[in-house]
C-alpha cells in the first residue's frame, strides 16, 4: 500500500492536535467541577443529606458535572445547578450564610464552565487573557455580593405594591444594558 504524501500526514497531525485538551482548559473545568460539588455538599449538609431525594440530587449533579467536564457548553450543565437550587429551596430551615455560599459557589462554577466553553479547547491563555478573565469574574462576584447585600438589607422592610414599579424599571434597564448594540456607522 503506498504511503500518503507528506502534506496529508502534516495536515492530519495538525487536525489531531486540535483534539488535545490544554492544561488551561482542564484547570477551568476542574474549578467548575469543584465549585459545583462544593455547592452540592453545602446544599445537602446536615440532616438533610440522608434520604432518597439527596441521592437523586447528587446523581443529577454528578451527571451534569461529568457532562460539562467533557463538553463545557452542553445543556446537561443545567441539571446540576437546578437540582442544587431545588435542594436548597426544600430545606425546612435555610440559614442566610448557606444560601449565599451555595449561590456564590454556583456562580463560580458557571463562570468557570462558561470560560472553558468560550476558549478553544487546545488553546492556552496568556497572562493578559487570565487577567481579563479574573477581572470579569471579580466584577461579577462583586456585583452578586452587592446585590445580595441589598436584598438582605431590604428583607426586613415591608414594601407596598408601589415597589413593583422600581423593580420592573430596574429589570428593563438591565435588559437594555445587556442587549447587543449595532455598530456605529460613521
């Protein structure tokens, strides 16, 4: 059997290299998995962890995390956070610190898997890429902490129906701020 030309060998080798997952990708995926499993551990902590529901929640989270470890942008990734949030909501007594910690861990897991899905699988982030990623993550975590503090502060305040107006206006402002903008022609 004749040997393929060198060009085909070189091209095939380059295509095979695209399938290699870089160490930076594994780091992002492992951070996401660790954060999701830590959120699961907190959500099922205490007496709440010894029942069939906890086993089902754990199974869903493991399926979601394994799916995201293989394909960071898969829809299977919705299973884990959804199961964890439902488990937290089902707790009879929910301390504020537990809800905040689980929420923060789920945010870290989401950001990590989202970054892994956004960057090329074989790519390596340089210093400026890590800096940009960490600044964006820091801003998102800071805004989440600020929003949580505002909600916590407002928990004791009794608001009337008029409070719906500023809430709807704030939601609309957030929607407008997040919409993509058309490039300026000039």
